[in-house]
């Protein structure tokens, strides 16, 4: 509603938050509710955007092709900071889901009369 009457609106933040919510729920069984917190970007989305931006700029700087040199630059340090955050986020989601699967022993008992449920991508990978 705050955008009613304005000639144009940037829908990118809304789409990004929506995609993030969908990915978290369908792939990792994690609720993020970022759509309800408009005006803010989750750190995950910010890190993905920065990594893509840095990689795009890196393609045009031949001296940054060598990882040893790239790591020494301020841009390289920023890149690896965001990459570490993404890896940590994903590892935590995997560990949390693995714990949930191991603690739910009934999950592994298959019955013929049970209605088939859709399996999460992360569950499929972990099994």
C-alpha cells in the first residue's frame, strides 16, 4: 500500500525475498518469512548479490584471475567473507535438518497405506 499512486515501483526486492522464502522452505525446510520484513534484505540475499557482483567485476580484471592475488585484494577479502557466510548458513541448515531426520525415527518406517508426501530436496540428498 505505500506504493499506491506512485508511477513506478522496484519489484526486485519483493521478488528476491519471495524467491529466498521459497528456496528455504522447499529445499531446506527452513522458514525465513523475509516477505513480511520488507525494506530489509536477509544477509543471505545480500551475500549472493555481492558475490555475483564481485565475480562479474573480476572477469574484467586479469590480475584477479589468480586466486593468490585475488585473496590479497580488498575485493577478494570481501568476496571470501560473503562466501564464508553462505557456507556457514547452508551447513547450519543441513545440520539442523539432519538432526531432525535422525530424531524422527517414524520417518524411516515406510507403510504402503500411507499417503505419499513430497520429499524435500535436502532430505533426498541426506538419505
